[in-house]
């Protein structure tokens, strides 16, 4: 029975394109946005001193019930937005200035949205025996920092990467024995 299972596996590996048997995966941070551009367009609708905190959820940025939201306390906000204590208050963005004046009643939210697809490429046997692994990573990520006080947005800043496209390569000349060699090396160095 064991030999027939191995034979069937080998037969399938040779029939199908070997790369179709390589693993793949994705990372999807749940959001209402399908793309970087959609998230950026929604963030641009947040207008400092006009948009109310209660309106953020309708724009896709829910500070209270949303996922992937980090609450930023006042001391950290000042560290992020006014990193140089010697900088005169008048030289800061008006929203940042108002936040510093509001002190503890000012808080910030960082919204993080991301989509990443990982696909292994190359030779099945090289990947299977951990000799050569090539992974293509594509996707995007988006961050928005929103600062508010007393129910009104004071400041908004966005960033991210509209297109992620990278290739990760790992070559292990010893194949499946490589981890054992690395473990032995670390033991010898202790």
C-alpha cells in the first residue's frame, strides 16, 4: 500500500506541471477597500476640521468597531507629529498644533489595510527537497493616520505601497540536511 501511494504521487508529479504542485498563499487584512487607490480616495475625503469622527466609519475607517485599527495615545502622537521639541508651535500643521493644545483629549488612529499573494515558482523537486525555493510576492498595503479631538478630525496623513512586487529566493545546497547543519553550527558556537 505504501509503495502504491508513493508511485501514485510520483506519477502525478510527472504528469502535472511540477510548478502546479508548489504551495501558494495570501495575506488579506480585511477591509472595505479592494485596492490601494480605493483606500487613498476614501482617505482623501477625510477633511481636517470638517469631518466628524462619527463619519469615519461610512468612509471605511471605523475607529471603534473596525478591524486593523491601532489607537495611538497622545504622548505617542506628539512624538510622531512633532518629533523636534525645539520646533516652534506656529511652524506645525494647524491640526497638529490643535492636538498638542488639546493634550489628553487628542487621540489618533492608524488604519492598516493590506493584500499580499505569495506564489512559489520553479522546480517541484528542488522546492520539495528544500534545495531551492523561489517565492513571488505581489500585492499592496495602505496606512492612514487620523488624529481627532472632541469628535472632530484635526489631521490626516496617508502612506503605503501601491504595488508590492518582489521575489524571495532561498538556496540550501544541502537540501533537507541544511537545517541540521545550521543547528550543529549554532551548538558548536555556544
